[in-house]
C-alpha cells in the first residue's frame, strides 16, 4: 500500500497548515536548525520526500524549488544555547521559532517526531517526514540550511571536516578532536565526557 504523502494536508483542508522538521539534533558541533514550510497544494513539487532519502544534489535542487514556490522560514538555535537548555528544549525552541518566522501564520503546525508542545496548534507526527508533504519539504530546508552553515564553519575550522560530516561524530571528526581539541563551535554537553 502506497502512503499518501498529502494525507495530513487533506485532513485539514480549510486551515493554513505548516510542516516542521529539524536537522542537527545529534551532531557534536554546530546549531540545531528547524524549518517550517507551508505547501501550496495547487503547486505540488514532484520528488519531495524525507531529506534522508535524497542525494545531496537532489536535496539542493528541491531546496531551490521549495524556497521559490512555498512560504518557508527557519529557526536556528546555537550550540551554546543547546548546552544551556539541552538538545530537546533547543529543538522545540527552534521549531517554535521557525513557525513564528513564517510570513503567514499557520493555524495547524505538523511537527515530525513525538515532542510535546503547549501550543495546541502544534501536532507531533511520528515518521511525519514520510507522511506529510509539508514536513518532508521542511526536512529538506532544515538539512540544506544546516549543511550550508556547517560548510561555512568548516572554512574557519577545516581540520574537523565539517564540510563532509556536518558536525556528526564520525571517526575522522573524533580523531580531529583528539588531535586539535575542541573548537568554539563544539557542543560541550555532547563532547565533554568523550574528549576531556
């Protein structure tokens, strides 16, 4: 049985609906980025799906199409704030910020995952990036935005290979931390115990 990726969009036909997803919960360095997208259901872009199922080239192409055709915004929470409030709270804050940054205010906000929000407009959907076109589009925006940020940081600190690993704890990244120590962009709450 094929999944209808517009199932949730069709469930709320008379509401302004946004989808939200995040990128960067697990890395050792850099921010967490959430994106919010309001899809124009009269202009469905072919090929949108969970960013993890797309090649980098395809993600970049879809990013350009989504940003040109849909209402979208991001919410970015820094590594220092992640260390202060923890990654779960930082992710929630990024999601709320992304929704607030939209030029059109959504009445329903579908969020990938199982986070709980006090704002009743926010509805969490496990596996949402496979079940909602809006969330899938948001996953692409969040991933490409964060990858581009990490590429910029990699220019400043090339030894950590963030242009390849996006700050995730790869073998090469771990080796670079052991060799060079932590950068100003590493999450201390993620790395302190591992790399004293």
